[in-house]
């Protein structure tokens, strides 16, 4: 029997974000380590905020959101707030309910800058590395990264040996080729700045107008 294509929305939802996240999801282990580190930083958070006034965004939630931005390579904070609005996994990791409102982008940025000025990021990293579960994964000789969730932000050309040996990085594919002194160079239209082709004058109804022609790219030869 074919099911009907009906809207299954309801006025109330009785399933929490906790129940929607898989039990073996990688963020569950990360969230436990993160919460332990944030609990150790609670005295440091108290120093950054006043005793009275309007409550700000919880610093614990700010740091959890920043972790999600790094894990899932969210390009901007505006996109981060947009995904936090509809992504139930993000809401669960941060600690927001399904009906909790999302912060404004400018408010989020100002609160984040307060944590940066207080050097909370470095203290948070130190609190994470000091945990016994994390110490077992550390080594002074090498490191291993599970890249299933993290997209590459660095080129393979940026890796260098620890002793400083190795050749210097070469130019990328989008950079202009360097010209050696005394050598001739040939630049194509893709790597050279294209010059505008002037529009020819066309006489129309007794007046002169500027006509449009297709701009063509030609190789530029230099010596």
C-alpha cells in the first residue's frame, strides 16, 4: 500500500535532540571531553564578566560553537548561526533546545572577541590536553589526525620537516610565474592582465555612439 505524501508536522514534539543523535556518533566523545575542560575553566570565565547587568551568551556555548565551525569547516559566522538554527546535531552539541532562539551574528562576534582577549582559547586547549583520556593520544615525536570530519585548510606544500630541511614551497597554481633576470617570458591570457579593447565609434542617426565588441584574449610576449 502506498503511503500518502502528507505533512507530518505536529504542534508538539516529544523527541529531544539527545535521542536523535546516534549513540556512536564521534561528537559524543568530543562533547564529554569538552564539557570537562569547560568546567575546569569556570573560574576563568568569572573574571571576564561583570557581577551585574544583562546576561551574555554563555562562554561554554561560544566555545562549543567555535569547535563545530572548525570540525565542519563553516566559512563564516553568519553561516554558522544559520546552521545552528536548523541543524539538530549542532543544537545538541552546543546545549540548545529545539525551541531555543539563535543569537544574532553581531552579538556572537562581540562575545567571541571577549574570549579571545582573555586568552581563553589557549587555556581551553591546555585544559583539554591535560585530561587523562587525551594524554594517551599525545606524542612529542608525531601526531595523528582523524580527517573524516575536518576538511584540509593547508596545502601539502606547507608541510616541512622538524629540522628545517627541505626545499622552499613552490608557487601555487593561481600565482604568476616568476621571471628570472635576463630571461624571456611568455604569458598567456590566463596568467597576464588582459587589456581592454577600445570600443569602435559607430555613427547612428547622425550621431556617434560607442559600439560593443567582444573582447578577445591574445598571448602577450615579453622579453
